[in-house]
């Protein structure tokens, strides 16, 4: 009888073990994860956020979603827009709290894509400034091109992108046409740019799970770092070291395509300043350069235009946007794709199974086991993806590993599947095929997959 019971138990374990193995991976955002589909899948508060804190989330959402207006205005809590800007509200770029996209052929403005500008640090003064600031802004247009301006004023210019085809073939003969962007700025409003100007197009990334990424301990990131590739796996990620305005010291960068911002508070304040033209106590200067008088000539919304109180609400909102749960995790095709993902070596950079730090002030985000599929480190992605524009310790070929959680929701949230820092990839597979540098080995393994295996890999990625 005992032998029969043991045999039956063994059979049951075999039957349920795939579900048990993957059960904790359904909630990639730990206990913050929500079950939601459709266009609003990225716009919900953390599932474990108590009702007493959901009003703070809603207030932050209102300042994130609603437009800012020109000063002076009766709406003095939201005035001070511009006079040079990329958008009049955060939600215009992070559409439905999701992913931006490059301009379409008939777009007059980039809207959810911006262009970073800088010049090489050549003089001793510039080299000293680079250490603290991470870039040397273009002298006339600053560190970011603003392609909108207030009525009757001149924007800085228009963003133009042209694409050329790059064909890649799988081992089975299937061909994929990638598109390689060429970026230019036309209709410059304030004179010529510096001849050595470096430009980098950036689409807005999704907002989900950012508070959890902020809570990954520094020690964990430093453990993952392998700058000299000591384990000889061809992957040599490193942290970026950036200036923390509040601490007045260097800190590990986590946010932005090159990990150029250390905290969500600073990321948000920098976006208010650069994208919307609003000052704060973190960034008290308007986004005009000394070669532009427009900021001095027009009224502003006070000093600062974004109060510390508003910054706190927006920080809370951006910290607690939930990651939706994974779907179809135990489908045989998805499990096959997950095995391939690991065999190919993708998890060398797209890390899972990490625990957030303990933080009594943010209990919903504290000590959560999460699966963000990122190491937040900088990696050399090869010449194909290079913008040739350094930012702090990141060179012109290095990018921070983007999180993959929520990847399969992109179409239903944002109505497109444009990926990578400049939105050049029109599908997940195109994004994979652009991988080079440290990820070249993984890309080559993908090129050897047959159609069934490729479908399984994509099924796994779309389950995230």
C-alpha cells in the first residue's frame, strides 16, 4: 500500500511540477503585479498598495497626465510651459504609461521621441565639466532639441529620420529586412549647430515597475557587474556612475537608455525641465542656452514652476505603476521558448529572480521577489546600435539593458510594436537581430533557430 501511495505521489509531482516551477514567475512584479489586459494594462497602481495611499497615486497621475499651459494662466499650479518644449504633458510621450515611437512619415513633430545633443569634451574646462555633468551640451541648443515652442515663437528645429534597409538571413534561408535610421535636424531656429554635434534619438520607455527597479540594491548591481569579463562569457556589463543632484555626490545610474539618472525623482525633474520646459528646485534654470533669449523675454510660471509637493506626488505615482502579470506561462510553446531564451544566453543581461531592498517608507515595493529581465548595467551592443555619443561612463556603443516585463502588452497598450532606443525595430525579432557587441553570440544563435524554435522564443517573450 505504501509503495502504491509513493508511486501515485511521484506521478502527481511530475504532473504539477511545471506549474510549480513557473508559478512565482507569473507575477514578474512580485506582490505589486496586477491582472489587467487592454489599453490600460500599464496604468494601474501596485496591487498591494493600500487604499489610504491610492489618493496620492491618483494625484500624481493627474500631474503626469494633464497638460501644462503657458504662463500667466488662471491654472497657476500647471502654468509655465516652455517656451521651448517637446510636449506639454508627460502622458503625451509615455502614451498610456507605455512606450513611445518614432515619427511616422507624415508627422511634423517627433512627439514621443526626442533627440539628445552634445559635443566632445576637448578643453580642460570641458573635460572637468564632463565628469560631473556626463555630457557637454551643444552651445546653442543645449543637451536636448525642443521641436515645439509657444505660439508665435520659433522651435529649435524639426527632427527628420530616413531609413535604409539591412537584410539579415536565418540559417534556414528566411530573410528579415531591418531598417537603419539616419537622423538629421532641419529648420534650425537659432543658428547653426556646432560642427562636432553628436545626436541620439530616444523614444519614451514604458513606466511600469520603475519603483521596483529603483529598489534593487546597489550591492546586487555591483555583484552582477563584470567589467573585465572575468568569467569569460563574452558579457562585461558595468554600472554607470552619475551625479545625484539631491545628494550632491555620484551614484549608480538606473534610468534612461544609458542609465544617466540615479533616481526617479531626478529622472522626473529632468524630464519636466528638458521635455516640458519647467523649472524645479532640482533643475532651477530654464532650458534655454546663453545663445537664446526666449526664456528671458517671456513670462514664466514662478520659481520653481514645479513645486516640491508636485514632484513628490509624481514620484509616488511613477514608483507604484504596476507590472501586469505574465500570460500563458505554462503553454508548451512558451516553456520551449523560455528554455531557448536561457540556452541562447539572454539571461546574462536580462536578469530574473532579484529581490528589492527593505524600505519601511515604501512597504508595497519592499522585499519583493521580481523578474524584471534586466541587470540595469551598460553593455556594448556593437556598431549597428551605436549612437556614438557618450554619457558619463557609457561610451557611444553602450546601452543599459532594458527591462522586458510587460513586453507582450505593447501592441494592446500602445497600438504598435516599435522597440529599441530609437524605435527602429518594428517587431521583437527585429530588435533581437539588431543585437551586436556583447550580444553578438546570442544573436548568432538566434539566426540558427528554425521557424518552430523562433515561434517558441517569441511566444515566451510575448508572455512577459
